[in-house]
C-alpha cells in the first residue's frame, strides 16, 4: 500500500481554505493509477465516502475534500458565493493535489457542482457520476423552510429534520446515525443557507446535451428532496448516460448503501478508463 496525502495548509480559495485528502492504496507496481474525485453535499463531509474505499481504493487514487464551511475546512468570510464559485473550489482542490484529469463523483449539491464543472471544463474529467442530485434547482422539494428553521431553532434542529429525509428507519446503525447527525449540525449555518440559495437558482437544462464525459446517475427512489422524475429527466437529456434507481433509499444514499453504490461506480469507471 502507499499512503494518504493531506496538504495541511489546504487549498486556498477566495474567502477560506479547503481541507483535502488524496488517498492512494493502489499496489506499488501501479505507477500511475487513475484518480476519482469525490464531492459531498450540504451538511456532510468527506467521511461519508469512507466505506467506498474497499471497492475503489485498490484501483484508483481517491481525492476528497470538505466544502467551505463544512468538516475540517474553514468557515468562509462574506465572499460572494454562487455555483460557479463552488465549481471553482472543486477545481482548486484538484489543482492543489496535482490532479489534472480525473473521474468525478458528486452527491446532492456536490452532484450539481460536478455537473457544472464538467460542463465548464470537460477536458478535466474522464467520467461523471451524479448521486441524488438535481440539474434544476427549482425542482428540489422541501427546502422552503430551511432558513427559518436554522435562524429560529439552530443547526441541531435543522440536522434532526434532515436526518428524516436522508435515512429510512434502521437504514444505518445508530452509531453511524448519531455521527452523521452530530457532524451535520456543525456545518456553518450562513454557508448552508448561501449554498441553498445558489442551488435553487440552478438551471442547466440548455447545457446538458453538450455534456462530454459519460454520465452515471445513481438515485434513491424515496428522496423527499429530489424526485426520481428529476433523475429520469437528466438521463433523457444527456446522450451518454445510464440511470440506476435504487429502491428503499432516501437522500442519504451514498452513506446508507455504500457497498452497492461503490460497486456500481467501480464498474462504471473501469468501463471508461483512458
């Protein structure tokens, strides 16, 4: 095995620094393994992909990071925040880690950011996987009360609300459930609300037919935030796409079903190696 590279100074972006980790568990005789970049969603952190490493870590370097205001990344200042800024953050992490071209996976808002980044800079990405994400922000449901909930009741109440939408009862064990709830509550409230504002304004419809990397779509059948019809519409608009709807899952799909999701992604990226 090789090692985990973490630049302790982080990737410097406007308003803050982003913590990132490049994990290389590939055998020593694999001189130049392909890289998979993994982008988490609002309220999560890079750790939601920990259980994906057994399926992908021996064949790919794995680059993960915490979004601004999340996990071990800094809470940002008042720098303007929109989806292009968030896509720039992703590219800045890749540059800081020395990753010129990679497979890309995003979940929730990370999926929307990944779509935008692949549309803007198609030469940087070999393939794209979108998990429980949306290409039209106005299609996202059950978010109208987030602002008042966070402002009136705080992040812990918002986290409790989100857990109901992320996981069906008994979908994950109680230790994992408590960890997710507690770390979700630590996300910067101002950043969460600014990201939400940016997300609901997204509309990539006209650009999707020009998406160049092949696309895999993983979608839960019971997300209260992004209906299956949104994922089906995304698949219909992208010429080289494949949609997997996963039964019995809510919006926390990557964390609740890591073995299935990572196996599907492993098969997909191996079929699209350069």
